[in-house]
């Protein structure tokens, strides 16, 4: 049992330290280097990162690619008593396929149906600089974007991704199966997304109260022509919807044309053209994330070349980042935390590189918490044996007391107070030393979060 509480991972962060823009040039961020053994800190620049690695180190990157998952739609039908409500905001969160008889899937208990939930009260201390989380509004993470109205929701639609309540050991909190008429559920499997014509997606919509089962949403292009159409098949918990998109020749190409970069809400501005390149790693390849693996945003082709020239081996895995990674934890005890599942792939080449590094006693360096979660989930699945290539899902929660099997060093950005990611970093280097490092970063005005500076812990 873990006696630590979520409140034990709080820290004071002046809002002006939350980076609203990336650095002028990629790779020009500051880097705080931390010695895990002693807690010693050194202020550095990310450009020095290759000098901190050793020949033979295995550097592991997450090559997921962020999709332009933030869309705007309009409703095609209004009930008699309704007035037009303007744009509907739709945030795609993950592709879904129907459960195929006999096909493997991650086990889920029968999900709870949408019901009434008491509003959550959140202290102002929970997120420094936050305007307060209104219990009557739909919120996905921490802050609403400036100029974006909060839409009042029914009690059934309040966000409570991590409420404390009895659940079975297998039920996925925060990513429930979506209840269909008759009690069936759609479940995510480790299969590829459905083919054209079966584009099923989980999504968050607002104002969610207005969007009912059976409605059709149309997504216009800048020209005004309809680029996508979707039917609302089912209604899940906390404002989630299951959407079925009409067939198009290339769904992701249309997203690229009409979608917006899903910047985190603590970046208090609308996305810009430059974000399409800067909120993406230079090695991004596999489309599927709704948030960037931000530790990788610092890398440039020149840095990667310098690492290779030094004799650092590079392996690539894929974990598609979902909204659940960044959702606020609404429980008190670490023992109550349950995370969303996220899809990952460990390729044959990556599994081989990791097995060789472990056999040779070489250090494995993770670029970002998404890599840590993928590697440690795969290691747990192998039960101490050799890693095998596979695709799957993980909801692994890493907190102090966790025994790391693979990761020996970590490059990561600075994370939100009371977040599961801060808990992961604290598990790797100790809660008190990490919080001391964060206090140092605040004093020395490091830039925080997605577009901010980084830490190297070794």
C-alpha cells in the first residue's frame, strides 16, 4: 500500500512560468541536470545533452505523431424547442473498433451507465494559476482557453475522470466502454483502426448537453464545403461520445486540412500555423496522439546526428498519447489512482535493441514519460524474460515505490502539480529530491510544461 497522497506532489508555480510559445529555435531550451544518487543539480542547456550520454547508451524515442484532433462542427437537426448554438467543438480522443467475436481485447467489466454524480470541489491550490475548476463545466485538463466559453452541463456530464468510487479491478476509470442500446459495449482492441467507412472514434464534445444520440454533425472546410460528416452513435460518461464518420478517401488527410493542433489548455491561446511543426517531434512517424510526447520536442536532426556519432544507439517505440495522461487526479490517495489506457507498439527492432542493451549491461535512456510507461509495461508483461515485439495497451501507474526494470536515465519536461507524470518522475528519483529540483527550477525561472524546458535525471 502506498501511503502517499496526491497533495504530497503539489508545488507553487507562478503562472508566468508556463510556456505559451516554444523557444525561438528548436533545441534552444534550458536543461536542469540532476544526479539521482546525490540529488545534485546543474543548470545547463539542452544543446549539452549529447555530452551527458555515453557510447553504448541506448536512447529510446517515442515516434508517435500528433493528429490535428480539435475540430469544429455544426448540428444538422435541431429539436423544435431549440435555438441554434453555433459551433460544436469536438476533440477526438482515440479510434475505436467494435468487439469482434473471438478477437482478443483488453478486459473491461460492464461499464457504469451515465448517471448523476455529485459535483467535485477543487481547491485553488490544486493547480497554481488556475482560475478554479467549475464543477458545472466540461473541462478536459486544467485550464480553459481564453475566450472559450464554459458550457453548463447536466450532472451526468461533469468530468470526473478519477473520482473515488468502487470499481472492479478490471474496469478502466476515465476510459469506460461506451454503453450502447441493449447494454453492448464498444471496446478498444489492439487491432488497427477500422477501415474506411468504419471510422469510429471516441470524442469529447461541447456543448455536450446539446449533442444527442442519432444526431449528425457536419465538419466544414475553410471554404464552407462539408469535409466530414459523423453520426453520434452512443453517449458515454462525462461528455464522451462515440462518433461514426462517413467514408472519405483519406480520413487523416482531411484532418490535416480542417483540424486544429490540440494544444493543452494551459497554453492560453489558439493554435497557430507554426504549431503544426513545433508541436511535433522531428522524428514523429505514426499518427495517433492527441498530445505531444513533449520531451522529444527539443531534439533536432543535428542533435540526433551528434548522438549517433558518439556511439549512442537509438531505438524507437510508439505510444499514442491520450488525454488521460494529463487529466487531473480527483482522488486523495495514490492507491486510488487509475489512468486511461493508451495504445503502444514495441517493434521487433526495438525489442531486439532493448534485449541486447539489457544483456550487455548498457544504460537505457528514456526520452519522456511515455517511453518510460511503454518500456516498464512491456518489461512487466515479459515477467523478467526477453522482451517480445507486440502491440497492446497500458494503464500502468508509476509512483514512488515502483521498481524500474529497464530505464536507467530519463529526459523529461517539467510537469503539472499533483499529476501522475510528476509522480512517475518522483518514483524515478525520489519525491523530495524532485520537488527540491522543481523549487530550484521555479527560483531560476525555468519554463514549464509542453513548450518549456527539460530535466535530465541520471
